[in-house]
């Protein structure tokens, strides 16, 4: 299934290209201004939109572009340059693997954990979950419910206990039971950044000490429907800990999609997966070429 088979989040943007060319056939400043406005309306940030328009203007002047299809061709190349992070767009294929799932509550973190667990289990991997968000009421119960549904073991402690202790116990169990992939939930208390930073740093130290041979992924889960708020979260969390990639959730709903371009540009964060629904199979590995082609799919 293509990234845009369910819903073309850039439909209005595509229409705006046609309209901008029709209104301004000379492709002058008015055309570029109209196109930039359309990018911003699609949730592409102002700085990123400026970069795209500047690159497009250079192409128009240097290549004497006059046709709409040429505009679309150059835009594809510009967006690919932004979105394609090479191997960084893909999950590591080294095992054992420990994945820290990071993001605010309500962004789709728990369901993304379940989808990842299902994906790896479907690949024949031995998967375990760690309920290290011990502060949010019922967080462990929710994760246990998904663990039971997917058919993977969940390591959990009582609510309010040290979340790093959960990570420690999960690592010991993972090593003892030959677990290939350990996926760890973490707290999403962005309003208390100091505590969250200390918590994540402590978890990282314990993982490095107890399981130095394990590969690592720190994935930031962002709700695409929140638009500029998601961009703000990317900035805040990137200041707290190093991210290896992003899972962009709820791309099947009212999301306009442009935040994916902004985050890839402004924070140099590779997108690893796109969440396109509520089903366990609705987590799609990100492919920059397929994403860009999907935007311009007629």
C-alpha cells in the first residue's frame, strides 16, 4: 500500500500549483509567493518553505522553466533532497536491539509500540515490551493489553516506581530469554523537561552499562494532525535527547503532511515510519521517494 493510497494529504497543494501557474504564466514573483503560501498552508514551516521556493526560483531562472510539469519535476527533486536521509531513514538491522519510544501522551506512542512489536514478531523476532512510563495512570495496563493482543511479554512494575528499574529488569530478562527486540515505553511529561531529561539520561546509562552490545534506536512519536505543535515537540525533545528517527502518526486523518518536510529539514531528523491507521499492520516503513511521488500522484 502506498503512503497516499488512503488519503492524499497534499491534494490542495497540488491544485495550488496548477492555479499559481494559471494565474502567473510568467512564473515571476507573484507565482512564487502564491506557491509559498500554499506550502505554508500544507503545514510546511516558513523557513523550509523559503528554502524550497528559493531552490525552485533558481531552477526556473537557470533552466528557463516555463511549464507546469517542469515545475512539478523540480519540486520533486527539491523535496527528495530534503526528505532522503539515506540509510538513516531505515531501522538498524542489528540485533539485539533496544528501542526507546519517546513522545508526549496522546500522540500515538502506545499504539505505535504495539505496531512495532507486531511488525518484528511477524518477521520472526523474539520481542519484549518494557512499561517504563510508570507515572501516567494506567500506562502499564494499556501496554499490557497491547502486549497480550500481539502476543509478547511485558515487563512492568507498580505505578510510581523508578522507570529505570523497569528498564534494568527488562534487560536482564531479555538477555536471559534471547530477546531480539526490546521496545521501551517512556514518560511523555514534556512540561517537566528537567525531570524527563534526567530520566532519559539515566535509562541510557543503564542500557549502555547492562547491555553495551545491543543496538539502539531512540524514536520520537509525533501526531501529524497537530501541525506546528508537532514541530515544537520535535525541537523540545531534540534538546532533551538524541533521536535516531521519527514515527509520524495519524497521517490517515486530517493531517496535511507538510510537517514531515519541515522536521526532516529544520531538525535533520529521518522519518522511519508513517502511521496510516489503527490496525496493527498500519505502520508503513518510510520511503522518501515513494512519499514524494505520492504527493504528486495524479
